[in-house]
């Protein structure tokens, strides 16, 4: 259920003032998208969990810098993306292969769907992090190249080029997997 | 005839260059750079099956990628976070709206962008000990344990970050370094006007309805010292509250206030150890952590001065400059310097007028100033007109304000608070 913006505003104010309940309510609403974004950017469950942890541990203080001009979910996601990208650059991050535990349903449409999905997941996970970031932010999060450029510290043109390289690699990986 | 035309078309297509990938992708997204680009690609597509296949794949990519599963948040995470927050742990996140990041951010940025404060380690006794102390040797126990012989003080970063006069580390890293439209550089800083002592401040958030957060306390201790055989001020600043646990030592030239040396321990969540030496037109040093050492070697061009280092700098600064109506000036705050984008932050300061300020510590006749770090929201700062005592700093935020207020000043260096 999409949260009411006004509810968010109240929760934000309370979380900023240190309310654990309000932080919990924000977590209940937004932990899932934050986790999903971090996982997509990092390709590792453990790393994504660390980002989720850091984002909500630091949220009450970070909210001091939230000026409420834009939507809270996109603000939060930008922070999560930054935290994830920062982590991606760090040496200490854990590496992992993607989920493929559910691949063992054979001989049905469902099995094909699972197989296809895990091929996408494998292809995504196989991308270098700099390319994956662009493809995730553009294709899944709807960022503009200008926004991606600002996040990654690259030019718009570089973002476009990376996106295309990522798509080409994804296509090759997907077609190779069939 | 028709088939001949078709084969000519496909032949032509073979010799015509395919559109470049970004142009094809823009076409797919309906974002062609120009009507000409769009028309040119449309014509090419009519003849080129290969590009049509690419276009089709590219158009379906988003939907395909959305089928990739993502894991759910792990059970117990919220409880873990709540317990850690209750124990005093914090995490300073990067800002959502930073400007462009450096092209290749090294690993330490991850840490510089975040400060994990394990206040629980030192415990309440540590806080008390430190608060009651008058010098660096009473710093929090866990931080003191990290101190290096010869450096009496542990450090991090934070007083003026909390004040809001300086940007938090998290976004300090990514401010542009060029200074355009800044007021003239401050000249004639006179360290001779400065006296030793201890200043205490309190940081709180105030809502429009008058509610205030539990205040955090910070202190700045200025002492006469020597560094490299020359007279210096040793400036210790520390901030200890429910969000930050920070301290830092800086030596500045006794007369000009030019930074000579800065030591910061516990920087970032990886507890980086930063040492900076200011030599003529350069800052040199190391940032150590995560098992590696990053060398710091950055130019500080004379045109960018005067330079300031250390969170306590503005307490010194306002005591060392003669303000008057219409005064404006700029200084540059030096960052950690381990990456090119974190070297210099121009700060513009302007006298707005005079104002009498009443705070719990007393009533003060002040200069009201605007202080602006490039790219950051403006701060309003009040300093006592008679001696430059930093009385209050306020930053308006939505729904209220963040405020730093003087709690106590050394009676030896300033007149007692005017009641």
C-alpha cells in the first residue's frame, strides 16, 4: 500500500527528533525498496543488508538534511544509492553469486520463468559494478543521465556510453545463456 | 523491381554505418538528440534488421531487468538497529543531493562519508570525565587509547560540522573547489588578539513550535604551545553528544593563525588516522586505515588563503579579525586532501548588521554575520562585537532551526557574560 505523504511527514519529524517508533514505521515502509536498490547495485545480499543497516542507523541524523522539497522515497533512495555506491568502491565488501536457489522447478511455464529470471540475475551480477549502477539507475530507477552522472561523478555522455555497454553485455550474456 | 529495390536497400544498409549505441538507445527511449537524429535512425531501421533486433532488445530490457528478484530485508534488522542506536551508535550518511563525485573515488571515501560513533565504548563515565576535564588528556577513553605518543589528543571531526558552519564530512568531499564570486580574501588576521581558554557550546534542533532536541555539547580548548620551534596555538576541539563523538587537535601559527599541523584519529567508520603538515604552499601527510596508507600532497595556492584547518577555527577566527559594518571576507577551509575534490572549501563571511542576542548564558551585543560554505545553505552567526566571542550560530531548516549556542567562555579571556 503506498504510504500517504502526510503520514511520512509526521513520521519524518518524529524520527528526526529521535523517536524509535517512527524510525520503525519508516523502516516498515521503506526497508524493502532500499534493500532492493542496494542489492541491485551491489549484487550481494550481505552487502545490501549492510547498506540497509547503515541507511536506517543513520536516518534520524540524515533527516536533518532533508528539506522536504522532493518526495521522501526518492530522497531516501538517493541516499541509499550513494551509500551502496560508496560501499561498492570500498575494499571490504563481500562478494557473492546471486540467488539461484529456486531453479529446480522443471518442465512448466513457471520453471521457464524462473530460469529466465535467474538468467537475468546472473547477467546483472556479471556486470562490472560501474556498468551495473548505470543500468539499474536508468532502467529500473528511472534516473536521467544527468542524475546518474551526478551520482557517479561522470559526464552525461559517459553515462550513456556505460548504459549501452551494459545493455550490450547483458544481451550477450542472456543470449549466450539460452 | 520491388525485390531489386529491396536488395539495393539492404546492400546500402550494409555499407551505411549503423547508428551508434547511445543514439539508438535515445531513439528507443524517445529521447533523440534532434529530429534529424531521430529521422536518420528511423530511415536506417527500415533497412537494417540487425539494428531493429537491437532496438527491440533494448526496449524490452527494462521489463526484463525488473523480473530480477531482490532479497527481502533480513529478519531482526530493525531490532538490531534500534539496539545499536540505543547504545549510542550512529552512522553519518552521504547527502542525497551532492554535486558531482570525484571521477574515481578511492576506498577511503566510503569511510570519510560515514562516521560510525561507538559512544557506548567509552560509556557515561567517559563522557563525564571528558566534560569535566579542561584539556585533551581527558578525552574519551576509547579515543585516547588510539592516540599516538606525542599526540596528546584523539581527533575526528565535528564541532563546526555540528554547528553547521562547516559541511559535514559526508558531503564536504564533493563540493566543487573553484571559488567564483567569493568576497575578497581576509587579510590581517591577528592571532595576537587571541587568548587561551576553553569555550563550551551546545547544539540543539529547535522546532517552530519551540520544542528543542536534547542538546549535545562541544568544547574548544585553545592553549599556547610550540610547534616545530615556533610559537603556536594548540586548538583542541571535541564534540560529544548523542550523535557525534569527535575531537581533533590543530596547531596554528601564534600570530597569523596559519595551520601548521593537524591530527585527526577515528575519522570515518573505519577509524582513519589523518595527519597533515602544512608546509609553505602545500599540505602533506597521510591518511591511514583499512590496512593502507594514502599519501596527502596538495597545493594550497597563495591566492586561496588564508587557510583554515580544524573545526575550532572559527572560534579563533572571529577573535582575530576586526569586524565592522559592511565587512566581508573569505577564507578557505582545508579538507583531508586525500582526493583532489577534498582539498579546499571557500567560505564567505559577511557582516549583516548589529543585534543584541539573549541566550541562557547572557545577553550579548553582537555582529550578525552570514557565513556560507560554497554550495551549502547559509548560516547566521552572532559574535560579540567587543571581542569576537562566537555566541550563536543558526541554520534555518524546514520546520525549525539548528542552533549552536555558547554555554561558557573563559573568564580570563573575555568579560563575564553580560546579564
